């Protein structure tokens, strides 16, 4: 039992039945447990307190068989009302760890598996989104290439193309111009005939 711990307080405190089981720290992966301890303390206190974290490390590694009851009494001044639940969770994990061939609690192994699975799901989702964006970009790029480098297609060309049939107003203007040319041509022929007839009459009178 650690020095400075009130024996009366130990006797008067009701501890979980799990605390009656011993833990052999030689069967525990200490580094894994240290990581859990540090994260849990940060979660409880809302910040990283190296003093408290190192104190717990020392209590856990202080001997081959830690005294969890004494540990809870000593940590009460630091973790306050969260001390009992912290110590209970810690002891359950240590009991699970010493029963594991790897010295790692089964609960942490399952949590790690779930974490890895979630990471894989997120990675697969990101990869799928990237593939869809790439395919969409390639479709758009092919679409631009199919129009001859971005030129307008036949449906985009203006209606005023030379090969398009003339509009109704253009037809009317063309018809009027043809009629004027025909009238001018007829007038010229008429004048030529009139002039030739006059010349014939002059020659007849002279004879």
C-alpha cells in the first residue's frame, strides 16, 4: 500500500468487485495503456496535464502488482468525481490486457479495428468521389474536342449563312431587280427598232 494513504478512508470506501483481482504488469503492454491513460485524463480535465498523467504512470508502473484501491484514493484530489469511473475503466482494461497474448485489452483492439474500418470507408469514399470528378472532367473535355476545338456546331451557326435560303424580303428585292432589268432591256430594244425604222424612211425618200 502506498504511503500517505488514509487507512480509514480505504476501509470506508466501497470499491467495485473487480478491484479484488490482481493485475500482473509484466503481462501488460504498458505503452498501449499509457496512451489510453493520457487520452482519458485529457478528456476528463479538458487539457493535457503532464503532472497528473505522470503520477498515474508512476502508480501503474510502481510495482508488478499495482494497488488500484490505493490509487483511487490518491487520484481523488486530481480527478475529483471522475476518479472512481476512471479507476474502474483502467482496472478492467488492465485485467483484459493481462489475459491477452499481446498484452493489449480486447476492448482497445476492437476500438482500433473500428477506427481502421472507418478510416478505410472514408478513404474509399474519397477515392470514389475523386474518380467521379475525373470522369466528369474527361467527359467535358471530350465534348469540347468533338466540336472541333470549341467551334459552334451546325445547330449553333447563325441563320444568316450564305448557304441558307434567303429570307422572304430578300426574295422580293431580287424579283424587283430582275423586273427592272427586263424593263430596261425591252426599252432599249424598242429604241433600237425605232431608230432603225427612221433610217429606212430617210433612205427611201432619197432614192
